[in-house]
């Protein structure tokens, strides 16, 4: 069987070596398609692939139509909105992600941006400290749990809201469960977003929630830009000149916001949360192991489609 690693933005060489070792030790063939610029190259490469490992590469119905032998796609990373799940299900293809492999990297970036925000973007003026400040975590998955762990090191008071996470999991982590969305924003100096982009969450964070934040509040987004109601956020920042927004997901209105709210907003040039050597290696090797587990034993623990 052939496993194709198709990455416009390649894995680090050491990650590729690890992937190759896992795949070849299982008796499968590994093929690499790296830095491709023509979609036709991807369509040709998947034609005889039994498994596909990707990063942010798009897998839609066209790719699945071309992949007649494909059995599984693994997205090396937590998010998987670059894969058409319905089309994959229609083609009887399992889709998996690799949750948790990038979590620490993203969580560390949360604090890199948060410290920058409370120190006034390092503009030379006096800022504030995070010790004894209140942090609200919007969704307590793997990233949120790492954020909580790091926040404890800063001496912050941590609470979280996640209807899919038992209160006991939060309390065991030293985190106060919150069950009211408005309270999460109203009662915390910093709110860190970790919700996925779903029909329910898209555009859900805007004026009404952001303006509930205390004076000097900081909203941190390392999730998806789609969860933000950008016009509402802009209105909130315009009305509340004490608020700040920092994000690992550049908004559609980034240029307008950077101009109007200079010193109060910051956006990474591209999504960088998982861009560490460690996360790159962890996610790639995890993807390879999941491919082997599925092809050899039918294990689909991390399946995200029906």
C-alpha cells in the first residue's frame, strides 16, 4: 500500500524521517509531494494512494474523485476545515486529525501575544502584569488545558467554559467551571478563544460579548478567524479604547484595524500557532502512526467524519 504525504508547506526534514520510519517499518511505501504549486500534481499523485497525510492542504471532492484507492486522510494538526468531510464520507474515506500534538505550541503563543498586549506592544510605556489577573478560556480542549497549565505558572486565576467538558476535568486542573457565556467575558481580564469554526460558533464573538470585558480587557484568538464577528469587534474596539485584540488568525479587515487601532491590535502574518519544530515533528509522526493503525488494524480513534 502507498502512503502519500502531500504538503505545500513541507514538514521539517526530521519529521519526514520519522514519518518514513513509521510507514516503512509497517511495510508500506511512502511517497512525498512537497512544495507543489499546481493542483494537477496533487490530483495525479493521489491516483494510486491508499492513505494521504496533509497539513493545510485542501482535500475536496475533486481530490477524492481522483483518489480511487484512498482509504484514509490524516490532517496533521487539530483543525480539519480544509477537508470536505461530507465528500470524504460519500467516498467511504476516513478522515482523522491529530489532536493534542500542537497544543503546547499554540498555548505558548497565547502567552507570547498576551504578554505583548498587556505590555502595550512593547512601545516603551508602562503596562500591567499577568499575576493575579483573571483568565477565561473559551473551550477547554487540549489547547485550552495547556493554556490553563501555563497560566498557573503566571499566577493567574483561571476559569473556563465548555459545555462538552465535564466540570470535574476543569476542577481537577485547578480551573473554575463557568456555565454562562456572558459571565466568561464579563468576569475575566483576558479571554482566550479555542472554539472550532462551526455553524454554531461562526460570527459568535462580537460587540455584545467583547464590550462586557473589564477595563483593559484583552481578547486572544488562536482559533479561527470565522468565529469573530469582525464588524462587531471593530465597533467594540472603536467604542472601548481600553480593549485590545491579538490574534494568530489575520482578520479580513486587518489593514483597517491596524490603522485605526494602532497599538491595540496585533496579528501574526500567517497562522503560526503550530509552527514550532516540536509540533511539526509530533503531528507528522502521529499522523503516520494513525495511518498505520487504520490500514493494519482498522483503528479509527481520531475519526472526525461519520
